[in-house]
């Protein structure tokens, strides 16, 4: 016990990286490796393990040659959300929705901290990966734990990236307080803390990007554990409620194309009516002059012939 | 020391809520109150305090009658980003950019955990609020600390809310690794962890929404401390780099209006040319017939008169 702990409430949340996790290769039994490391790290009932998706992908052999990166991104993409070319020939930013429903740059295909010449795809099914790790850890430590699979994602409006929960087992990712009450008894109408993302963020603070510490233990949140909790999809906003389905340029371009087609049809109808009125007037005058001359001539011919 | 700490690396990150912070009222010396509570809670050099913006707003008297909420939101709004009416007459969702540059629902004007009949505006200058708290805490504990002012925000694409850093003093919010290298020596081209938001998220896990624990201590991140670190703006994406300046409906509507005007002008010109050609043909035939008849008549009149 340090001094502050005698003077205050005990630490409510403790997060630390698990040391000694060896490099992971395709085919490794990652659940087993993590369970052993977790036991050595003293994982206890109620702890949550935050596992970087990267080592899950590595163990699951989700490795692709860097030369096939573009194809891999296309294959992982369900829907393009926004793209932006960068001046000077730098790589194009492509924000897409991937097959997991996640909106991410490059569909989550990752080139950092991978073997040279390779890129990593996200795990096939992060919830299933989490379930397998959880089962192994629980068998090893003999107690319920939660497992979250994390990945790094950019955000709209804000600089930098945070880690988010892309899969989970045994832990609620969304703490739905909607319908509950605050400390003053007021209805917490729209409050639903995304605790899964907050746990992923807390874990990232100790894992770090350059430190090679892919699993963190998060202690103090046992209240969020539930063997029946839903997985990563619980943090994905349904399309109908998503106000940012497309980048503003893309949405604007779509609207412009639609508006242009509509406007063209309207304008054409208007212009046609106007042009017709003008043309009739113009044509009438020309026709009248020609007709009149012809009429005169016709009459002359008739008169001459009679 | 618990058992796990002997068997593993020491906890890298510890987060706990500061108990015993009394209810805060307008005019209270919040820096002083927090400093006293921090000292009692054993705050040490290198600790970061995560302070909920709500108590800062309360102390700064940023209270408005609930009846004036709409006006308050309008006053705090710099730019409307997206709105959505809800069926059944529920309140309209308004995502706006506020005067702090933050994109938030209702401009960050908050009705939860406030006195009945009132709403709270965000602090006037959260960086300055953080500075004042930091100065008071450092004077009290005699050592450098960091202070982050946090608020709760929704996100694009993802369910629920997380806490983010809206102001700071003495701590870097963005850990800019761009240009650095990963564990394999690969360039971390675009990586810049938003540690400020991750700290705010970690703190929210212990503060909770309904628990009335507005300040948390975050220990273990002294590496991010820097008296010269910039404030909350460092996590706000510049407009030119923001791919989601508008909701997709709003951007689409703008594009549609533009496209319609363009299309209408184009269509009108096309339609006019087409209509004119048709009209000339039609008018010519009518004019010719009339002219011919008139010509005949004219010739007849002339013949009769001669």
C-alpha cells in the first residue's frame, strides 16, 4: 500500500501491459499463449484483457503481401465512405465501412508493426477470437474474465487516433443508461457510455504503439462483466441512425449529380416552352412572309393563266 | 502489494475518483477545492487530474434557465453540422460546432446532473480553467501535475459516448509519433494517439455518469507531462482536413441545390434550342398558311381594284 491508498479510496481502475508475450506467428495457439501469460501476470476474476487485434490477426494468419494491399483493402470494403487525394502524390486516404461494420481508414488493413513486405487484415471474427481467448484464460485462472479485441481508429472532427473495441466476449461494451437517472434524479435520456471503447483507450495508454506490448489487463470493472454480453456490433451505430454515412464531399457530389439531373429536366421543360414560343413567333413571321409571297405569285400565275 | 504485483510488472496506469468533493456552486473557488481534495487523495508529482467540465461550469456560473436552452445552444453554435428530427415529437438532434471548435450534440449544453430547471454551458475557456486548477494543485502538492478538462461526446458511426479532453494544462493531448518508428523499425506514418481523449475515457470509467465523482486521478503517464503543452485545440482537426464537415443529408442537400441550379441553367439552354427549332417549324407552317391566304387575298383585292 502506498501512502495515498491509506488516505483515499482504493484505486478504482488499474491497467498494465502483460510482459513476456513472445512474438506471434501464423498458426500459434494464441488463446493458450495469452492464458499462460495472464496466469503469470496474476490475472484475477473480474479482470478484462484488452488484446490488440494485430496479434490476433498474426496468429490467425491474416497476413497478405504488401503488394496486394490495394486488393486486400478492396476485398475488406463493403462501402466507401470518404476518400481524399493528398497533394504531392502521398497515399490516398480511404475511409470505408468494412465487412465488420467498422468505419476505418484503409478498411483496417494495417502496415505498421508487421513483418517487412506484409500487411495484416483484421481478424475474421473478432468476437469469436475474443471468445476463444476468454475460454482459455478462464480455464487457466479458473474464474470469469472479459476479453476485448482492440484496434486503432481515427475519428471524425478530432485529431489523432484512439483504440476502440472491435470484438468482445464476456463484457458489455455499451453501458446503456438510457432510461436511468442521474445523481439529481433527472432522466439520463441519451446517455450510453461506450465503456468498451473507453477500456480499449485506457489499455492503449499502457500498451502504446511502439512498445510491443499487445495485451493489457484492466482491473476494477468487474461490474461490466456478463457471460451473455453482445459483441463488437453493439458499438456500431445502425445505418438509419448514422448522420455521417458519407464524407461531405461525397454526399455533396451525390446530391449535385441528383440535383443536376432534376434541374436539367426542369430547365429543359421550361426552356422548351420558352424556346417554342419564341420559335413560333419567329417561324410565323418567316413563314408568313414566304407564304404571302407565294400566295401573291400563285395568284399572279393564276391571273396570267386565266 | 497484491500477489499479482510481485509476479508481474507493476501497474502501469492507476485511475481513481477523488472522493469528498463537495457540491459546487457558482463563485466557489474550484481550483482551491480540487487542490485540497487532491492533497487528501495523495496526488503525487506526474499525476494527471481529469476534471469533468460540469463542475467547472458550475463554479464559473455557466448556468442558464432551462427555458433558455434553445437560445443558449444557438449562442454557443458557430456552425450547424447535422440535424435530425425524430419521429413522435422527440427533441431534434442538433450536431453543431461550438465556439470551442468542438463538434457536439446541442453544442455541449448539458441538462443532466444539473439543478432542476437549469442547463449548463461549457466553460468559457477550458484551457484557462485547467491552468488555474493546475496552478492551485501544484502549489498545494509542490510538484508538476497535468490537468485535463473532460466532457462527454457522441461519435460518428459508433454507438454511445466517450469522454474527451476539451481543455488541458501541462499535459500533451496528442502523442504525435508521425515520423517515428514502430518495433520493427517501420515508419509510423500516420500514427498520433489522442492520449488526451484516452485519458479522459479512462477517467470516465471510474467517474461514471451517475456517481457524482467529478474528478479522477490518473497515475502512470508522467511521460506526457509538459508545462508548455498546447491545450484542447490540439485535438481539433483543422477544417481543411475534416472529411465530415457536414452530415450526409446536409451535404447532399447543399449539393442538390447547387446541382439543381446548374442543371436548370444547362437544361434551359438545351430546351430553348430544341423548343425554338420545333417552334420555328410549327410557326413557319402556320405563318406560311396565313401568309399564303393573305397573299392570295391581297392579289385578288389588287386584281379587283385594277
